[in-house]
């Protein structure tokens, strides 16, 4: 943590998506993962959908960063 690895991975994913002319980058994380959600928001991702916990799984949040 706090070494910039997550930001570097996000930047690499964004570069790859731009090279492929994709309109956005999407990912998801657990609802309870506040550090990740804060990071993604700071990198321009919007929370677009939520899935509540169920079937023994935690809740999830879907995030999207438009590239246009």
C-alpha cells in the first residue's frame, strides 16, 4: 500500500483501453472496500451500480471511467 502500484495499474489499463479506442474503463469492488472506492473516485471513476450482499457474497459496486 501507498507505493503507487494501484495507480500505475489503473494508468496501464487506461492506456490499453485508449489504444483499443474503447469508450470507457470499468471495474468493480466490494461495497465495504472504502480505500479502493476512494482511490477510484480520485482517478475519475464514477460509481454506476450497486449489488447488495447475497448468496454468501459481499455487496459490490460497479465503477466506470469514460475515456472520451
